[in-house]
């Protein structure tokens, strides 16, 4: 199990003394390639009139995600929806890809930390874009100047919270499933796999993008 928890280096890029490429990076490249290929396949030959079943299913799926984030962010936050949908698709596939025998990239702390930092940048960029420099800095003293230190501390607390929640749940589910496979390798792990590998993976995807959306909403509301 210790080997499974480690993120092994797959190969080194022979520049600058060798840049190590880990398993999580390679699996992420595979996910990106598959999602890009699926996007190309699904958006080919789209029609305005008499759309096929494939196009209707795609439009329903994207409309569901778009409406979900619009309800949270409002019309002013629509510019951030493409990032949130892309992040949700990546984390969702990354959490489920273990079912195909790959090591989930979200089991690597570096991946969840990078996702959290990207969300943090977008969260505070949205506040800066909405309020300008003066209003953005002033927001740290709201609702009263007394809470300014707490608001400043949240700059570090929020990404750590997002990162550790996703990483902790993915690694916890993986450890439990490995123990169940060792103790009861026949039939019993199947229902547990549906919960820990599928349900919990999708729930953690929802929690990550939902919290990111709420933090952005806090920044862009008056």
C-alpha cells in the first residue's frame, strides 16, 4: 500500500539537469487528451435545427452545469463559469479514473494544492475586478475593521482548506478500499467501491467547485 500512496517519477525531461515527471502529471495528460478528444467528437456537426440525440444530451448536460453555477454566482459571475465547469470535469474524471486502473491524480498533494491555488487566484481576482484596487483592499475591513486580521488570514486558510479537504477525502477513500480488498478480496468491496470510488469522488468534486463558487460570490457581491 505504501507504494500505491507514493507518486512515482515516470521519466525525466532532459533539460535543466532533468525535470522529473510524476505519475499524477502523466495521468493528468491522459485525462486532458481524452476530454479534448471527447469535446472535438461531441461538438462536430452541431445543428441549430433538428439536433440529434447526442447534441441534445450534450446541451442538457452543459445547461445543467451552467444553470447550477449561475444560480450561485448570478449574472455578474458568468465569466467564471467556464473555469468552474472545466475544474469540475477534471476533478470528477480524476477521482473516478482509479476504476480504470490508473492512480488518481488527486491522490497527489501537489495536484490538489495547484487546483486550490488556481481557485484562490480566481477568487481574489474576481474581487479585484469587481471593486477595483481601493474597494478590494477596503473589503478586508468589512463588515468592521476589527475583523481585518481574520480576513487577511483567510487568504492562506481558504486554499489550505480546499486542498486538504479534497486530498484528505481521496486518500482516505483509497486507503479504506485497499484495506477492504486485502481483508475481503471477493465480493464485499464492490458496494464499498460504489460509495468510496464513485459517490465520494463525485461528492468531493461538488464540494470543491461549490466552495470556490461561494468564495467568488462573496467577492463580487456588493
